[in-house]
C-alpha cells in the first residue's frame, strides 16, 4: 500500500483521533527528520513558551515550532542548563516556575530527581534534591524517644529518570529501576503532599503499563493519554494508553510512521507529534513537515520526434546484471520447501544454467511476525534450503551465497491479511557481478 495513503487511513483511526494528533497531517505533510536535527539528538522535552529542549553532544538546545511549516526553528544553546548536570528529560512546572530533572548523586551512587528555581533573570540555578517520600529519612509512628523522631528507610529508594509533569502540575511521572518493579525501568508517579515543605508522595508504580522490559520516556497528553517507550516487542517502540477514571488501560503499540528502527521519547505540541528515532542510522528528531508544492512548468509542445532507432538486443553481461528471480516458496514459520513449489525451483535452475560463469546470491526473508532475532535465523534457514537444493541440481557450492535478511525490506510493511504476509515470505536470487 502507498505510504501516504496508509498515513491518511491511520490519522483517521479512532486511536489516533483520541490520541490528540491533528488530522491535518493526513494531507500535505510527511513524517521526516527535522531540519534542525543532527545525529545524536536525544532527551527531548516540552519547555516554556511553546518551545522544545533536547540534548546534543552533552549540551542542551532549545527550538520553537514554526506554526507555518510545522517544523522546528533554529537550535539555540541553553547555557544555564550546563550548570545542572541533567541526565535525561526535563519536566517544566509552569505553576511553580521550576524544572525537575534527574541527576546522579555521587554520595549515594544513584540517580535522583532534582528541582531548580529560576533567578530574577530567568536563569536556572543549581538544583536541590527533590524531597520524595522513601528517598530521605521519614517521620515514624513509634515512640519519639525510641526513634528520636525519625525512621531511616533502608535501603533508600533510588534510580529516578526522565520526569514529566501532569497538566495540573501536581503529579510527576518518571521511570525508575527501584526495587519492587517488574524489571528494567518501570513507570511511576509522585504527587505533591506538602506545598509549603515541598514534600512529594511515596512513588506509585503504574502496573498496567509496566513490563519485564525497559518502560521509559512517559509523556502525558492532557492527563487522558500517555505515550511511552518499551522494549517488550524486541525493539524500542512507542505505546499509547488511555486514562479511564484514573486507571490506565493496557497499552497499544503505535503503528507506522511512528514506530520504525527504535523510536521513543514521543511528545505532542499543539497536536503536532514529534519523537526521537534511529531509522536513519542515528538518533534524530522526527516530525511532520509540509510537502513542497510541485513546481508549475509551462506546457511546451514538443517537436516531432524522429523514429526511434531499433533497440539492440541486450548483451550477455547486460542479461547477467538484469537477472532477478523472486519466489514465494515458504509457508508461515517453515523453512522446508513444499512439493507444490519444486517446479518453480526447476524453472530457476534452468535459467541459472544460461550463465555458467556466474555466482549467485540467494536472499531469504520472513514476514514481520516474530522477534527480530528469530526472523533473522528463519530467513537464513530458508536461503540455505534453496542453496542446498540448487547444489543437488549440479550447481557448485562456491558459486552460491545464501543470506538471511529477516523481516527487513518488507514488500508489504503494513501486512494484515495472510496473503499480504505471504508476499513478505520470499526468496530472491540475483547474480553477483563482482569477479571470482
């Protein structure tokens, strides 16, 4: 299916309509790398005045969204952030004019949440560790004399990362590797308990969202939707969950174009989605950009063309370079060639014999179901099966190279039906044009 058509269908789906993503991106826009993005962009956060901050080469930059194009403006360096030793994303508290962030605490050898207050010039000052129940000594209910008024929790809770604020600024969501989770990083929240003393509640895990893999980079959209990243599917992907009566529903995996080759850290600014993805080989910022208007070229009536010269027959070397066979030979999760496909292999062998001096590359593929590692192994077995059968027909092993590409290079990226999945379970044969 055409990718732009697929995008139109997706942006009209109930999930994405509820997810707050503007339907205007279904026409005239495409999901591409931001014009300000450079390799290594990471840890993106919404900031004041409708801007976005992110990290590149250890430095914090800020950009605003150009409402005309939908893209980010030129990146500007935020020098006052360099004093804060920030690790990960930043939660901006508009209600209290503060920011919250994760920082490594050398004395406790762990990461904690910190808060910073802006001075009269708007510059962020060196932060202090956030007072979260369970991370400091706490009041106890036992006799004051027995405990001297304090009860030390051992071990202290630790490992706080990538905070984000709720829309009413009374709750901070974050990820943590603290004991008691399901495994890896899990998503938690704390709420303000004492505004005067600046004390936040004991961390609460959101059990419906967490898994035994890393769950991280939570983002709250209007307190009704949460986007977060997870490795539960084998690669880092973005999921969305709905808040129904303060209970988060089971998360749903977002589809193309949001998830592709490790995607995470998704945000929405004025219904415009943006995220970090490694689909170009390095981590970059992706969002919707306007498709350039086609250039209008005046119609020119061409001069009558002369009769074309007869096309010469292709040479032997040209035929070699054009040799390409594709087969849909394997059933789901199988690497054994069925009898109904063997006649196709005979036709291939007959064509291959027309090039006695050639070497051939046999490439196996799978559909998108299953883990990446399993599909890589299955596709290699499929390619090896065809190689063995061609050897049995008289071809030399040194003239055959078998490669497994797994679920990469899908012919139908959004396969839903079994017929569509079958088009991805294929074997391709080409001539290797380099010399022996």
